[in-house]
C-alpha cells in the first residue's frame, strides 16, 4: 500500500510542471493502446503474480474499456548432491508454479487538457494457479510428486480466483503516444482451492478442497505502460 502511494506521488510530482500547460494527448474516441501492466505493489495476501499484456479502446473521450492477460511460470530446482566418495545417484527436486489470468475493466477519465489524466472505474479478474513439487530422491527410491500442495509452493497456492474491483489512478503522458499510469484497486475475491494430489511412486492420494472458499477484501497497486497506436 505504501509503495502504491509513493508511486502515485512520484508521478504527480513529475507531472506537476504540465498541470498548467495545455497538452494534446491521444485520448479521444476510437483511440487504441497496447498495455504492459506490472504489479507495483501486491494483490490479495498471497503475493500472486499480476503482470501481463493487454489493450485499451476509447468508446468516447472519457470512457475506455480494456482487457489483459496475466501469465507466469516460476521454477526452482534443488540439485541432488551425493556424499563425498559415494557412488549414489539420484533425482533433483523442484518447485514450480504456473499462472494464467484474464482481466476485463473500464475506466472513466476526468476531462483534462494537461499531460495528466485522472481516472476511476472497475473490473474483474479471473485467475488460475497450479503448483507442483518434487522431492530430492536417492535412486532407486521413487520420487514423490505433490500437485497443488495445501501448504503452497514458492508463496503460491493452487486455486481459481474470481475478483471484482474498483480502481482510481492517474495517467501521465510522457510523450503523445506513450503514457505511464499508476492505479490503486480495492476489490472482493472469491477463491476455490484446488485438490491436493500426492503421488509417491506407488500410490496416489487426493485430498479435496472444493468446498473451501477464501473470501475477503483485497487492495493492490499497479503500474501500466501504454503505447498508443
């Protein structure tokens, strides 16, 4: 939250020189932009990845709709290390996370003739996260694989989330065709946790969490680089 406030404050300070000067931006009916979104701050309490790419289209000079895709793959490997003067062999361990999401939203811009365009709006996010871990194993013992561990992997927990949020921020035009926006979101999240599946090489055990729901209010800040076409 503090990082969000600092980011918006910096943008406002950097753009203050343009408040009193008229500047022709690309904001107009029919304008299109490619968006590159970065999670500047955090979403929910699981530090989920929230970067992605998308697009924005202006239905009027004030109203724009936008859509984006979030994607990510994180993997860490723990190498097998045999004791000194040993002929033992084994398999490396690993932890991995796969993330995919879709964001839809709308933003209403406040009329402005400067480089700075304040806006507010709302939207929704659909996100799916899957995790997998494999332990370090000495051959010929079987390697255990855990999918969507109840304890999470690399700070993530497997599940499907549907979020609704309101937003407010400012878009600062660095050039006529390039802008940087900082926004803050306040939303409502509903998460369905995926079933945990453990395969120890002999048996497969599935623990169902389908009835679990994690519902709560989330806050997050984001930075978006827009390139107008």
